[in-house]
């Protein structure tokens, strides 16, 4: 669905709720503590062909994803990526979900919290 402030039929209220929910999710992701030293500034933000396990990752600078990345885990695992800067993703890049043997990680458990802008190139 698409909402806009000038649409009729209660859309303004639905839009306000959607924005409030988005802000709450962003704040929640931003306040999560990093899972440990190994989860901070992975590959200095130049992510190429890397496999991530569940956890909270954080970068003090922007992040550039230049080739496919893999998220390995199970259905209940959470992946949070905190980027203090720009997130840049090259065209044709894929985020692969891989089972750790206990089922597949779920896309709705993957969160990107980016302080600046997201730049995603076309395929």
C-alpha cells in the first residue's frame, strides 16, 4: 500500500502510524549494543564476499558492499547492521540467506540502521 498525507479516507492517520513505527524500529536498532569486538568495523566497511552470523554489527564509517554477502543462521536469528555513514551497494549484489543446519534465517529479522543515505546501484 502507498500512503500520502493528502489522500482521503483516513490515510493521514495510517501514514502517521507508519512513520511512528519506522522511527521506533530505527531507534531500537540504533540502541542495540554491538555483539562484540569482532562485530565492529568488519573489513573496515569494504564488504566483499563475506559471511555474517547473527548479531549486531557496527561501523564507525560508511559501508560499501561490492559483491554478494551471506547471512548464515536459523529462523529466530537477528541480524542488525549499524552504519554510521553512507551504505553503498553495487548493482547485481545479492544478500544470500544460508541455513546453519537449523532452518533458514528470515528476511524480516534483518535490519539496516544507516545514519546517512543508502545508495543502491541498478542491476
